[in-house]
């Protein structure tokens, strides 16, 4: 892992870069959870590197939140204004695209929880991504995709028992994607809660690790990448 300094305006940010051993197949921005770069997210980025991808874990805030309450405050600062939020996300994509080893590579975006929403926000605005993948991500938005805007292939991996993303939000997302004419896949895992890719301890009753959903969703991402990139 290598630290990469970049910025969004006056806000200094630090990405975590993972390189493959050989020439990268593609470049992937990894948007973390609301807690920013956690061990489980870094492990996922490392696995991308081991599979031949140049992976950059984005920085939402320029700091590591001291607690979940601090993270919620930091997240509210950027998410309360959709254009400010998307500008922060674009800064991460630009930081990856500007790396010499990323020159000419297709770029994708994935994310977990808030990061899943981030990947979808970029897809909604028509970012030139080969794929946008959300793992237990938030599906709501203040700026729905316009017809014809979505260029990325979309994969959403969702726990059906996620209390943070009720079925009404799921149905709204499906309708939004259909109206936008997007090419989307939606995988829903029965009985699975929010945060199902994070094996770390939790005191939040809305979250729980699920090994099967973790394995299946990660494999589905690689299968989509293989399909698009081949």
C-alpha cells in the first residue's frame, strides 16, 4: 500500500494505492464506508491488486473519524449538497486517472455502504466508468439519473434485511435505472443485513457480517469486470 496525496479544492486528501505485480488490467476507485478507510475496505482493495487491478481507496474527509458520530458529522458536510458531494467523488477518480500507470486504462468504481452510494452517484451523472458496483450501499439520491446519462455497467449487491435501505428505496432505484435506460444488475441476499462484507465486530443491530453474501457479491463483481473488460 502506498499513500497518494490529492485534493478537492482546499481540502487535502490521502488515497491508499494498491498496485498489481504486472501491468494493470484496469484501474478501480474504491469508495470506503462512512468511517473512511477501514481495515476491511483496505483488504478488498488489496485483493483487487492481487487480481491485476490498480486500486485506489478514496478519502472522503481528509481525516479518520474518531467515532461513528464524528463520521456522521463529516459525511453530512459533503452529502448535504449533492454537487459538493459529487465534486469530492470526482476528485478521487481524477487522482487515480492522473497516475502514470493508469494512463489509457479503463476506470471503474466500487464502494461499501456510503461508498456504494458514491459509486452510484458517479454513474448517475454519466462518469465514463466501465462499471459501478455497490456493496450494501445506500440507493437514494437527490439527483436521479437523467435518461441516457448512465454509461457504466451497474451492479448492486444488497442485503434484503438491510433496515437502512428498505424495499421502497430498492423499488425507487429500479425505476430510476429503468427510466435512465441503464444496464444494471441487482443481487439481493435474503436475510442479510447492512455491512455484510465487514467481518469486524459491530454493536450496531442494523449491521452483520454474512460470509456467503460477502463471497458471492465479490465473485459477482469480478465476473462483471471480466465480462466488460473482455
